[in-house]
């Protein structure tokens, strides 16, 4: 099987404390999965490890069949893996919405004109064109989530890691997000406590327990 993510006996630790050990997981190129589990069990820590904000603490982690063992291994994947932070305030890189959304394209060598056009289309797609000139830190919680999501989706990553993507979104926006994610033909890992939402998007649901991930649906 061709996989975007392959985890074998992965251990997650914080400050020397083991959160979860023996994590085995395969996510194929177009597979969408969800990970659920109680507060503090290590779901965000796992996503941070997948995106390279933390290094694996035992076991092995491969992304697109490349072993990730040190920070340098993650570098070529910077725009291949898209990560939506649980806390949107951690996501922003520019103070103005349209600049923040365009950021990933511009640092990736896309021309200013093309980045502007794609940003306009992305904001329209998410129904947030009216926020383009606003200061990100002055937005509501749901608006911040949508702007952060726009900045992640715009680079069309091959692997999407979404931490609590529906937090703060109203019912209409949640439905729009379901449609958008269903329309994306890439690997997606969603961490969420929102059962109805994940059941509308993913192919499989895993529960995080101290001894690893268990597939429950
Ligand atoms: N920056 C940090 N420094 C030290 N410990 C942390 C830090 N961030 C999280 N932790 C601890 O690590 C554990 C796992 O946290 P994590 O954020 O991965 O849980 P989670 O499963 O995502 O929880 P939630 O459902 O509440 O988002 C928790 O006990 C938490 O207190
Ligand atoms: Mg979390």
C-alpha cells in the first residue's frame, strides 16, 4: 500500500511522561481518518509530531515512505503537510488576513499576482471575502478558524492535519467544511470531539488510548 503516514510502535512523551505508546497507523494517499480521545490524551502532541514540531520519542514515523528522525528530515515536506493548529492564534504569520492566507504561496515562490488571485478565490470559497483587509487578531474565534483554514488549504497539501477544525464554526460553516473536505482527494487526519462532523468526512475513526490507537469505526 502507498502511504502518506506510517507509524510503528511510536511513543508520545511530554516532559518525560509517557502519554501513549505502541502507536501503529497507516494512512494511504487518499484516505481520511479521525482520531478521538479524552482531553489531554495526546492527540495534539501526535499531530505536532507528524508535522515536525516535536520529534518522535521512540518507534518510527515515515511520511511518504521517508523516515523522520531529525528536524532536517521534515524540511522537504514543509508545504506537503498542512497543519491546522487547535489554537488559531498560533497559526498566523501576517497581521492582515489576505497577507496571512497568501503567505504559504509567496514563500513557496508563487508570483504576487497569482497569490493574490488564489487568495481571493480561497476567501470566496470559504465565504470570508469580507474579512480580507481585517487584522487577524481582531477576528472572532470562528472567523480566525476560517482564515487559518484558508491559509492551510491554499497550498493544496498532500497531507492535511486538522486539529479541532470545527471549533467555533456555526452550523452553516460546519456543513461547508464537510463539503470542502469531502471534495479533497488527499490524505486527511482530523482530530475532533465532534462525532457527527467526523462521521460525515472520514473513512475510519481511531481512539487514542495509553497503549496506542484502536480503530473503532
Ligand atoms: N507545551 C506543553 N508543555 C508541557 N506539557 C504540555 C504542553 N502541551 C500539552 N501538554 C500536556 O501534554 C498532554 C497532552 O496534551 P495534548 O494537547 O496532546 O492533548 P489532547 O489530546 O490534544 O487534548 P485536548 O482534547 O484537550 O485538545 C496534556 O497532559 C498536557 O497538559
Ligand atoms: Mg488537542
